[in-house]
């Protein structure tokens, strides 16, 4: 090859052609450095005939590539996946390709890097900053920049400490191998049902070829144990496995179980890895040394050398959908990747998405069911508490029947879990005197009071202020009223009623790191917690045998706002949190507090009638032409300037295509009309399944030009409608 076409890592640029200098070996997939004006950019060599537009520049005018990086080329299946993703989600190829290169630093090759740690020297006197760093950096080892971030001091302070011998350098080998998993370390005795499921997965791994499975098993049925057998089979064949988890908070549990089964940790991939961990993991993924990779969405696009199986656990979780940058759904892209790689993929869930159920019914996915809990545990009994009849006292949210059950559990020394999907103390704070409401200056949202940290915070943009002593509007002191409950307030209510109860509040604020998750799990397992009060973070993954009561504080919360999947999401959340109860020998009980006991989703939960819920949900979606029966796409227009956003949205609306199978709604101000300082408008496209929505959108938007301050985002199969 003396001429190549590159995808350049710059979303604004299309493909560009370059000359290959004699002696440089490149092929499709090679990662290279190319000149661009006065700069150097990263690019990936691509099959020229597969890229639109690379302008025909005569060979004599081409600039030469600067360097081919010492990493294996991205494989053909991965290249096809990148093309598919860009095409399907209307995203720039470069933005998708970038996701395959998870660590720029790793491209430089192996070798070593330098990290620092405390040397153990004990100086007589310390500046306050050095003392703070000494305190913060116990057991830490990382680059100066990462340590500075962790300790909250400047890099200069730490460099000074290196000079003074307080911090010592450590040479880290980037390519040191990970310990090998032992496939027979502790193989479980599977129940006959589990064995049957595991055998099917293992056979699929051995046979190779694309085979998508929906592992539909009730909470506590041992889905993890089943797919672990398929993992073992893949490892025995020398193949790599990718396990996608929806949230990094779930990883801790997964790690414990993985270590128990395979004797080692898997390789982790997530956004808060240190740079050296990132480089090491990426290089091991590319070389094939990483046997099992566990990660959130971003692990999906890595260049695995020998992928043999993909597992998507808790596959119904909406956090698999990415809502900025490339707006893709990792659950769906995982299936597409498996298809290009010709390997099996397992979607595991106790409450599959309707989309997945339909695909199983249509026999696109093979459904594997686990109908019973492992070890004879029964599914919990579910009772509805009608809040219109059983009212909690004023300024309280736990109704009498739930109070009684809580008391029973406390008397018996059993554990309870109260679920409310709202962080903080109260979702709205206002002035009793003048009615002033605390609103985020950057978003259409109230500020949420966090009493533990004494702050008012926006959950959308992170804006925070200390809770003021007086109203900023009328200056009346001590006049703030908290409206409605968050988990902190429910925890207060439990403590007020049961002063001796040991209460743990579990939210992303309190379980921010793997260490915190471990502490929490150990506290609950060790019997140091009586009542857990938590958000959706505690609804899945945990297995606490002494937990026998689950109380859903407000089942109606998720039904408000009424987006397309509100019913399904409520069903999943409550079924999952209910699934935490009675996993051991003692039976579990679930109380669902609601003002709408007659709502189909609540009735279905109470009756334990999953099938009728899915059937009703499917019917409603069919009538609305909603997924999976029709297709939705959204166009989100935003700008810091309100008029500019409105004008751009109107221009898009004014040129809408006139097609029989594509209906365009809007533009209208988004429900979240202001988000992170940007004014937003939305258009919603509802199309028949047969319509080529992506092509229609590309042609439509492609002919329009917008001012530089305007962003136009396309969201295919949207999950968020705000
Ligand atoms: P699910 O993921 O389906 O909710 P889990 O995989 O969490 O269920 O399994 C529930 C509990 O039962 C876990 O603690 C798990 O270790 C245990 N378990 C499941 N199957 C077996 C088995 N075959 N042998 C031993 N323990 C098992
Ligand atoms: Zn905000």
C-alpha cells in the first residue's frame, strides 16, 4: 500500500488520504499518526471504498504518514462494528472509533511508567499542605497528577515532597501479566435447571457462531452461576470474555463472586481507573492476556484479540443507554458486536426489557428460563399499601402498616430495606415567608437539599450552594421549608420512630467508591445494619440473607412524567428491589406504598403476574407505534442563546420531510428547557419499523447549516425524553 485513507480523530473532519512512506507497514485497522496542517493527529487506516467522501487528491499532493503505532490493527469485525454504530446512531465515525482507543497513552507501546507512593519517612515538621497529603495518600500509588487530585493539593506540593524524600518513585511495568483464572477453582453444584442453562451456553461457546440468548431468571435464581460456566468454557478454549455491568457500583459484588469462582480478579475497565491501570488493561485486552474484562459501557468497543463470549448482566438497565456524545445503547450494540465477531451473547435479567422479550418471542433470541430461586428460597409475598386509606402522619412518609412490619423485623433482629429513588433530604426547598424556591441557575430543576453535607445541589449539572441561613429573597432567617422526602429524610423518620435502629443510607453520594461499597456490604452481612434506606442503587445485585422486608416508599414516583417506558421502568425497579427480600431461609415480604393501587403496573406486581403486565404493555406500545413495534428518534437542539436555539429548532421543523411512514412532532421546548446553561428544544420522530429513519434524518439535517453555538444531537431509540 502506498496510499491510505484514514479516519481522523477529529469529528469535524471527514476521511483524508495520505501517502505511506517506503518501509512503513500499514493495513486496514492500523493506528497511525498523520500530519494535519501544523499539527499531528491520530488516525485509523480504513478500507477506502467503505468511506464516503475522501476527496480524490492526486498522489503527488499527498502528505506522508508520520508513524505507525506499535499496536495490532483493529480487526475487521471491530471495524464493521464501528461503521454500524456510526451509521445506526447517526454519529461521526471518528467519535465511535475513538471509543476503541480507550487509552491514548497505551498506544505508545509497553515498557514502564513511574508512579509515586509515600516512602515511609517521618519528617519532624510539615507544612499543613504536606501534612494533608501525608494523611490522604496512605496506601495510594499513582502518578503525581492523580495523587494531587486525590489529596487535594497542587502537583507542586507533591514534587516538593519527592525532592524531600517523602514520596518515592516506583517503576510500574505496563505489560506485567494478570494472574490466570482457574476454571476449576470452585465450580458450583448446579441445580438441574441451572445445569441445563449452563450447558446450552457452554455448547454455544464451544460451537462458536453468533447466538444471542435471553437469560430470563427470577431474582435469586443464580443467573451469575450459570453464565460463569460459559465463562469457564470460553477460558478453557483460550478465548476472552466481556461482562458488561450497568453501573460500577455493582462491580464490587461481582468481583467477590468472580474471585470465589475463579480464584482471581477479572480485569476491570471503567472511567475512574488510574492512567497506568488503563494502559495496562488496554494493552492486555489487545494482546489477549486479559481473560475476562468487566466494565461499564465503554468496555464494549475495546479491540479484544480473541473475544469468545459477551455477557450483559442486568440487561434491562437503562444506564446501558449513553445520553451524551455517541448516544448508543450498549445492550443492543453488544448483540451487534457478537454478530460481527460470530460469538454467543447472553443478556441476563429478572425483568427483561419489552424489546428483548419481543425478540425472544420472535425467536431472534433464544430464551433460557430459570423459574425458581436457588436453594428453595421463595419469592417474597407482595402487599399493596393504599396511601389514601393508610395515611402516614403529617410530614411523615412511612404508613402505619409499614411501620408495624419494620417494628416486627427490628424485634426479630432481621433486616429491612426502604426504597425511594431520590437522593438527598428533600427535592424542593422553599421560603415559608415569601414562597421563594431554590432553583438551579443552569437547569430547569429545583435544588435538592442534602442535609448531611449541608448543601443545596442540582442533580443535573452539579451546581451546589451551602444551605443558607436566611432566604436570599426576603432575608427572613430560618424560614426554609423542606418539601417532600428524599432518602435522608426517610432515614431521619426511621431514627425518630426507632431510635435504637442502625440505619444505613445508600445512594451514589454515600457509595461513591469500591471501598465504600465493600464497607457497606460487610456491615450488612456482619449484622451491623438494621434498616437500609436507598435509591435504585440498592435495587439489584445484593444478596443479604437476613433481609426479609422491603418497603417501597413511593411507587408512583416513576409513573409521573409519563414517558414511554415509565410503566416498564416502575415494574422493573419494584420487582428488582422486591427481589432483595427473603433470599435466605426466612421468607420475605414486600410492601408497596401507592396512591394508585389500580394502576396496571401496581396491580400486576401485587398479583405477581408478570406475563399479563408485559402483554398489556406490549399492547399499549403497539397502539402508540412505540418500540419495538414502531421506531422513535429525537432531535435535540441546544444553545446558550435561547433565540438561537429556537431559531435553529424552527429551521429544522420547517424543513421536515413529508413522508407517509415518518411522523415528526415538535419542535417544542424540552421539558428540561434549560440544562447546564443551554436552552433546549426537541423534535420527536415516530416512524414505522420499515422506515429508514437514519437516512431520512441524515438527509434532512445534512442540508441545514447552523451557527457555531448551536448543537444538534440525534438520539435514536431514545430513553430520555427530558
Ligand atoms: P440472580 O443473579 O439470578 O439474582 P444470584 O446469581 O445472585 O441470582 O444467586 C443468588 C444466590 O444464590 C447467590 O448468593 C449465589 O451465590 C447463590 N447460588 C446460586 N446458585 C448456586 C449454586 N448452584 N450453588 C451455590 N450457590 C448458588
Ligand atoms: Zn443545574
